[in-house]
C-alpha cells in the first residue's frame, strides 16, 4: 500500500476511461483510451486539482492562510488555485505573466471573481517571478500572515503525489478493463503530472511506460527537472 502525504478531497474521482473507437489511426494493432481528467470538477476541472489536493493540505498543515502561485494570464492552475482558495477560506495571490486586461475574460475573470489578488509581470521580467514570490511571502509574514508559494502547475515534490494517486487509480482501471497498456501518454508543461506518473508506475511495478510530449522548453530541461522531483518525492530507486 502506498503511504501518501496528507491530502484534501477536492476532485470528483475516480474519472472514467473512454475507448476512442472512432479515432482514425490507420492501423489495427493500436487501441487508444483516454483518462477523462477534464471531469475532475466543473470550475476546477483538469489535472491541476489532483496536485492541489496535496499542496493545499501541506499549506494547511503549515498553518498558512495565504497561497501564492504563478502562471500565464489564462493559467488553468491559477484559476483552480483561486477558486479552491475561495472555497477553503484562504487568501490567494497570483503572479501572472503579462499585463492587466481592460476587460478580463476567461480564467482571468474567474480569478477576479474568486477574490484573488493579482500582480502582473511583463514576459521580459518573468525570470524573476520566484524572487517576486519570495518577497511576497516575506511581506505577508510582516503583516502577520503565513503564505506558501506554490510553483507553476503545483509541480514539485508535493504536487506530484496527485499523479502518484492517479497512477493507483489507473491501475484499478487497467484491472477492470483487463488490460495493461504499453504507454501512458501525457503532455508536460510544468512536469508534475509526468513525474507523478513515473513515480506511481514504479511504485506499483506496472510495466506501462510514461511517454510525455513537452509543450514548452525542451527534453533536456524536463529530464533534469523531473529527475529532481522524483528523487524528492519518492525514493532514489526510481531512477536505478
């Protein structure tokens, strides 16, 4: 049995697995299935909420009253953090890459409606966003509030546990469907989903390989980042 860190129950789980019978592949020896993680919620749907279940639990354990996180102006992760913070009575401060819009829409509008405080950084200054977050943590401390900085996508050694848990859920799906897939395929933009799947498949001793397609940066960046997260979030045996 996997021993998990503390976790909140925020997502609608388990999500279903759907076979893509009408997806044109041009070959008969491949079957595609989709894990429907867009159904983890309504206003907080997607993969972010799985990671935030563990990250926000850690914030509460530390006695934090404020969550600080970052991303693009239309970040799904920032929107999810803002909404979950509002639900749980936590202040949320977002650092967004870009400029304030005259008429907020989409995720940015939901950020404002959720009561999040927002600081903007021009793209050319984005490399300093961690320093900005660290200063915000100090500023909140001076005002008597304790803040936790959550990195982009909640992708760190805490957030990755969301997809370790998802791996266990997938193992149950495989058993129910009487199959062992050759690959679990995911996009990787901040690395936490990929890292959690790698750790989870390893712990569960599943032969399924994790195949990720980077949507930013390059393969070398993600190789280094995910190895670092996996070593922190699990045992060093992951990479032997």
